């Protein structure tokens, strides 16, 4: 019997760690790893549990990240910022903004911890770099043998090459240093498009804008396009009422009600999507970057996201549409289309190749398995790589060929965690024992 319980955001994984510790220092983390070794058990620090997979699930000792949090230093001269690994992104974002700094790019939400987000390759769209991992300039981690290692491009470069996206399998991160930029104003332009036009225009949009993305409403031709660009003008934030209407009422409250109706009457979903698509309207606003990039999400859903080589991305999307149209499955959530430049991290989904990301969502009350299985089957055929934090059915044996630098990651894993004190069921599946 254990008194502890851990559950991820989507509610798909629950575990019962044997003990929960609350480290406040790197030394505490070293002590916890030593304790796990002595007991012959595992130790894991989850972030905020926003991964849909069981990647963060603690099976032995769990390290609560909440007291290993806060900005340590923002260096405006060298354009770096160092924070404790358990810092939630929204705290980092506001502390950086106060210091007149910002990350270059980020994903859709800011609830995650910086260690959790980087360990799975959390990304946005476009930019010079799109993932948070690729914005890391240095890190400190405690290895499976209780050693503390710092890694940058110059210091322990072999560790740096893999540990910026370590899946929680290489060590417990204690501090992360990001490359940052002087605070800038980001302008968002959101507007409706139709499928044929969006497919024809997307390459140009991605080329001409700093950050471009599409949300396609399945069973319809309707698309919401978003283009975010850096501007030199003063910020013109979205008005309070319009912000509440678009971001809270339409994206969360009303969307939640619409999903409940769709759950009861799945046959109505195509019509509902068409009506939602027709309600899309154009808007332009600007603000500090994190207020434009990120928003809140209160409707609980399940998600799978695949990265495919950029040049076949739109073709893959067209094939997915054909399959959805013939599948008979009703899908209420839009499909998100983003792009990233190539990066140099061994197990990054963008490692060595420019990528297009296609993200599929299903609300938590509907069985997602047939939908995700059908799409996954198509995207595997495009040499797709699944987001490590989002649902997938892949195994180490079939992921290895998708990553030319797989062996490099595994060699560092064998060295840093020879006894697999950081392992759990998900890591055994996707990385092997
Ligand atoms: C509503 C929602 C929106 C999302 N939007 C996006 C998006 O726009 N783009 C995108 O790419 N992803 C997105 N995601 C996925 C999400 O960003 C990732 O799953 C991310 O990993 C979650 O961070 P977390 O802090 O919750 O980490 P967790 O899910 O708790 O953990 C993830 C991994 O990090 C490891 N970890 C955590 N802390 C440490 C540490 N200190 N040392 C070593 N390992 C550690 C865990 O062990 C685990 O392996 C979204 C998820 C949700 C639920």
C-alpha cells in the first residue's frame, strides 16, 4: 500500500510512487538518487504532468519539482537566463519580461516546467529555432550514479548534444540556462482560410512570416490561419472583452460545451465544425511574446503529434484528410499544422531535418485509439517521428531507424544511467531496457 498517487494532466496515466521527496537543492537531488540506488528502486522528477504519454510517471521515488523553482540569473549582456529546472514556463516568461528579455519561440501553453518541456522537445512554429530544447545554452544534471554534471557546447559537449532533450532518461536536471533575446513586440494576425487556398499558400506563409500555423476543422474546408511577426510598433494588446470572448469563451468555455454536445451526438460533429469554422473572424493584436504565443486550455483532451520531413508535410496532411473522410470517425478538434527548422539534438523530432508537425486531438470523453492509429499508420509511412510527450504506439526497435543519432544517445544513457534508475514503463518501450 502506498499513500502517494501521481496522475498526468490528461488523466491517462496514474502511478503510485513509493515515496515523494521535495528537493530544494542539487545536493538534495544527489541524496535522492543515492537513496534510490541503495533501495534498488527508481527515481523520477515529473514536471507538471502535461505529457499525454506516461513519460513522466514515477514508479519508485518521486521528486516533486515545485521547490526547485525560480529564476537564478538573467544576464542581459550575454543574453542568457538561468533558472531552476522545476520553474514553470509562465514564471520564467514573466520574470524575463520584467528583466526586458524573452525566449525566441515557444509552444501553445506555459504551464509546463522548463525541464519537462525541454525533455520532450516542446516546440512552437517557425522562427530561427522552434523548440525550447534548441534554445538551451547550458544545463546541470544529476546522473544515475549521483554525479553532478554541467554541460554546454564547450563543457561536456557529448552530454550537451543529447541531454537538451533527454526524455528524463539521462539524469535529473537541476538548472537550465537558455539563450534569450531583448524583449520584443509580437503581432498576431488570425484569419479564416479555405482548404485549397491554405494548402496552396502555406509554403509562402511559412517563408514570409516569422511564425505561421494552420488549424484545420476536420469534415470541412475551413481553416484558421495564424501569422505572428515581430514588429517595431508599440504593442496593441487585444481588448479585455475581445480577449475574453476569443480566448476564454470561444476557445475554452463554449468549445467545452460544443464538445459535450459532440460527445452525445457524434453525428452532429461535421455540422458543428462547419458552424464553428464560419464563426472564425479576422483579428490583429500585439503584445509581449509570451502573451501572443501562449494561452490557457481548460478543455481536457488527448493528443498525438508527428513530425514529418518538411517537404512531404502537406502531402501527408492531404493523405490524412482523405483517410479521415473515409474513416467514419467524427473529430471535433481542429488539426494543428506547424513547422520547425532543423536542429542539432540527437533525439529531437527535428534532429537534422526541417519538419512539419501535424497534431491530432480528441476530447477526453471520446475514445481516440482508432483515430490516432489510422493517422499514425499514415505518418509512419512518411518517416514520421512522434512527439515524445504525446500519444504514440512506437517501440525502441522501430524508432531506432528514424533517428540517425540513436546510438549516440544510447551510449550517453549507458554511461550516465547504467543501472536505469530513471526508467519507467514508457521509457522501456520507446528507448528499450
Ligand atoms: C494543453 C497542452 C498543450 C500543449 N502544447 C504543446 C505545444 O504547443 N507544443 C509542444 O511541443 N508540446 C505541447 N504540449 C506537450 C507538453 O509541452 C510536453 O508534454 C511537456 O513535456 C510537458 O511538460 P511538463 O512540465 O508537464 O513535463 P512532464 O510531462 O511532467 O514530464 C515530461 C518529461 O520531462 C521529465 N522531467 C521533468 N522534470 C525533469 C527534471 N528536473 N529532470 C529530468 N527530467 C525531467 C519527466 O521525467 C518526463 O520525462 C502540450 C501539452 C498540453 C497538455
